[in-house]
C-alpha cells in the first residue's frame, strides 16, 4: 500500500511490491493503482493481495479496483 486518500476513507493506492523494495520509497512509482474497499485500510508498506473488478468512475475521472477481498501479507519494510 502506497497511500490512503485524504478525501475518501475507502480509497487507497498501491504500487508493485518489487518496485517499492527497489527504490525504498512509496513515492517513486511510475504507476499507482487506486483501490476502493469497504474494509479496514491497510498501512503504508503493507504488501497486499487485492481481488476485485476494475470500475470506471467518470465523475472522478479515473478507474479503480473495487476490492472484493484484500489480503494483508504484512509489512515489506
């Protein structure tokens, strides 16, 4: 998990765990993937398995994964 949305408590972004390990920074990714969940938000640096559907949100102007499940594998830091 890279960051939680400051405006939406159900939205967070993820980056590839390998990329986070290599650059040792959560803000170095070229691509971030937004995820919306109804569960508890993970913490930054948590490695996750996210399953769900890609949803197009024209109001917000981006696509995100509507999580059906979020498995927290623990911190990679």
